[in-house]
């Protein structure tokens, strides 16, 4: 009951506390221009967001190459075999290029004009494509314009009376969906998975976005052997890293223990992911509450190769992220065993 009370209302504040505890972010208030600061007067977020005179926030869909469409259609059909992706059988993909350049694409999975899921596909160095992340649901997904508008109004960044030009750009770095918002000659970067302002300069954003791309090892790709997903396994553990901070006292899990996620995610358990000193660059910290294996398809009567593992991460475990990329970019921690003693 305690975890349930703590989970949603204070999620944004507990995430900021964790960023500070992990020594990742200093205060950003001094970096923001007065034009972007909150006014102190608050109105109902939903009431304001629904007003028609708010600036238009939108990203534009774009035609996709035939090879990209083929990979996406194959991925959708394979995922649609089991929950929570069953509704994807008759869904339509809509493609949005993600910067910088066009090396990744947001694919919104649409049914009756409603978003019911998403994929993020990235280009590989060999000219193919890789499945960078995916998830199902009608709310709380990365690149939600509704969530973005609510956050901008709540934080006083945009008001209903604002008449200037707003430029919105969708960006992607490994593990981190991003919004870039420009208004009044200023630029703000936000986490597009769980909306919050990132205290980045333009130089830092460029370094992160132009950094080393994610490797394709142990992800689903268009150029490798075909893989099919097995049903999602969920632990039922907490999805809120602020519900119990004892994971901060636990040592990082060693490489040997990371070979088998199933042995780490026992019933009612979670794993905490963080990248000490760099949480803002990977969207951490967050919890892992499940996983999905992708097994190589049988070939010549035999199954070859290792499975790919995607971790169910973040609020409600909606985002499925490459497990080995999490291991590469940060550290994983368990709550102390005493936490689970009745």
C-alpha cells in the first residue's frame, strides 16, 4: 500500500531526488532564461491544454523506404502474436524521422486514429535496420504530444496567451528519446519518455547526439537471422525507483549474473538501472520489471544463435529496451534481500 501511495503523484519529484543522489544533475534553474520560467500562478493543466489558442505542437510524418517498411511490418506481425501487442494485427504504422540527420525513426502503431504502441527503428552501419525499442499502450509512451503539452503548461514554459513561434524537433540517442523545443530564440531539451527538462547546453546536446551509436549485438535486426518473440514475462515488482531507495546501497550486479535476466527478476522483484554521473544522458534511473526474449527462428531443423533480450522498463514497464545495451550504458542493482523478507 505504501508503494502504491508513493508511486504516481510524486514520480517526477522522486526522479529529481534520485538524479541528485546519484550525483548526476545539478540545479538547472540558473541556466533557464526568464522567458522560460514558471509564473507561479497555476491553473488546471487539462483545462489549459485543451484550449484552442495554445501554440501548435506537432511533428510531421514522412514516407518510409520500402526496406524500412518491410522490416517494420515483419516486426509488427511477429509481436502481434502475444499480449500486450495483440491489437497490432490490424494496425497501421506511421513513420516520423528522428534527428540528428535521419538515422532513426519513430513508428507510431495506429488503430482507428488512436496510437496503441510504438517502435523506434535505427539504421545500422551495414545499411540495415535494428529494433532500438518498442512498447504498447494508449498513453505514457515516448513522444506523447499530449504529455508534452501538459508538462509545458504545468511548468509555465508555454502559456495559453503565448503568441510566438514554437519549433518542436524529435531526436533520439541510445536509450533516450528527446524533444528539442525552440521559442523566443532559446532552446530547451526534454526527456521525451517521462517529460522533464534536461539542463543541457547546445554543446552538450550535440556531443550526446553525435556520440557512439548503439551496437547491434543481441538486438533484432533486418540483416541478421530472423527472430521471433516469446510471451512477455513480468515480475510484478515496483516500477518506481523512488518507492524504495535501498537499491542505492546495493553494489552493481556483476557480469556473470547478467547472463540470465530470468534469475534476477523473481516474483515481486525489480532491477534498478542507473548510469552514475550520466543519468541525464540515458533517462535514468528507472526500474526493470520484466523482459521479452526473441528466439532465433528454426533453420535447417536446428536453432542457432543466442536469443535477444529486451527489458520491460520505466513506468508500467511500457518501454522494451535492449538488455545488453542497458548493461553497456549503466549498472543494474537489486534491492537488498532483506527487503523481501515477510
